[in-house]
């Protein structure tokens, strides 16, 4: 099986690296972790491509949290791990607060 055969989508972030999302990962997120995100691939793509804010995780410097406002006091957070010029989605969820951590974008 080719590695890309199970790719659901891939987007370029403002930080210049790509985030890949496989069908298997998306399935795990939308069934086990955050079912509320099922069918919301476009929102997650937009969050990764044009976030309003990107913060570095306090627990892992290679993990970035991308935030995009949905409506008043509601955000979508897409959490991605970066390795060189590639990254992958860890999880995504709606939230009413931006977590603490160093803001890396916009600077």
C-alpha cells in the first residue's frame, strides 16, 4: 500500500510546513476523541491554513496549537506535531479558551 493512499488531506500552514491527516487518524479523532468534529474537515483545514493564532505547547515544543474563531467566544483548535517540514494532526476540538503557551504566530 502506498503511504499516500490513506491520506485524507494535507495543508500548508503559515509557518511553512505541511500537516498531513490520514483517514485512520481522522476516524480516531471523530469517533473516539471528539465526535463533535465529524464532518468538519473543511473547518480543520481552514484552521491549519489560516489560523488567527498559533501557540507552542507548554509540554512539547514540537507540538503547535492552531486556533481559529468560529463565533463569539468559540474557537476551533487543531493540534499538530511538527517534524522538520512535515507535520501531522494529533487532534482537533472546539474550545472556549485559548491555552497558555508561547504565541508563535502571528509574531
